[in-house]
């Protein structure tokens, strides 16, 4: 099964490439996600999912297949499993970045899924709807983070240069939020709409979680030159 999603983030492609390879920076933008461990270029993450009254946790790992900075394309292999069930999925994920205007980048995510167990009963339409909603929320969170970082940088530069506000005081940069060590569960009903509650059973959320893990667990090393 192949799923395709496209999102736009408010930063130039060169900067977007650097940002999206920074695990610590992007993981807090993923609803319900927590980074748990690293072994070389292999990363393990966890996503807590809430579907109505049911709360579930999924573990997943991601490794690099290839990274091409010239084409701004990264290919990853991901695997995820429900921690208290038999639902599993594997995916080959290709992400491409392209300029879409001044300080704007289009991120295309193509995912080839291999499904086993109960998730196989769900159709492409339902899975695409959930994945699209969750990746869209990730893009919104990342855009907000980038905007906050830019404001902090501007305030800091103004303070250094001696600029003052109308009341005669220098502007103070925001201290920002502390790193998130435990994520709040991702509420799929809030993310994708209440209409999914009747059509989406808990095992299917493993696939949505896998897509998000593949999107953010990209490694911290600089791309090969």
C-alpha cells in the first residue's frame, strides 16, 4: 500500500533540510511522540495514542537507507509494533524537500507500507485520512516552533544592539519551553475528526504512529557531503 502526503513549512529548503534532521528539535512537534533511545544511526521512539476511551502505546525504530543533500531527499526504513498487541507494520519512507517560494518549503512524503495482523483490514482511504491529519498537525506545530525561535532570535539581537521598547526598557527574549520528556497522548479523534471514531479501530493507529515516527526520527548527523 502506498500513501502520499504533502505539507508546507515556513522556512527555506536549505534550513528545512537541517531542521528536519534534528531529532531533539522536531520530536516535540509530533503529537504524542517521545524519543527513547539511540544506537548509532538507529533510533527508537514511542507514541502514545488515545482513541475515545482507549489509550495505546506503540514502539518504533527507524534507520537510514540513504540521504542526498543535493536532491534534498532522504529514504528511511521504519518498523513499529503495538506494545500490548500483535499489530505490526513496516514502511519504506521517501521524503523530498522543494522550494515553494520565499522562506517556504514543500515536504513530500511517500510511504510504502507492508502490513501484518489486524491493521491489514483497514482500507487505504481511512489510513490516508489519519496519516494526512497527523502529518498536518506536525507541520503546524513545527511552523509555530520556527516562528517562536525566530522571535527569540530577533529579541536577542535587539537587546544586544541596544534597542529599547517604548517604555525605555530593552526587550527580553522568551525563555522558551523546557524539553519535553514525556508526551501527552495523541488524541486521534481531535486530530482527524470525530467521524473516524466509528471507522477506525485501535490496531490501525499503529500505521499512523509509524508514519510520524518515520517523519521525525531522522538522525542528528550532518548529511554526507
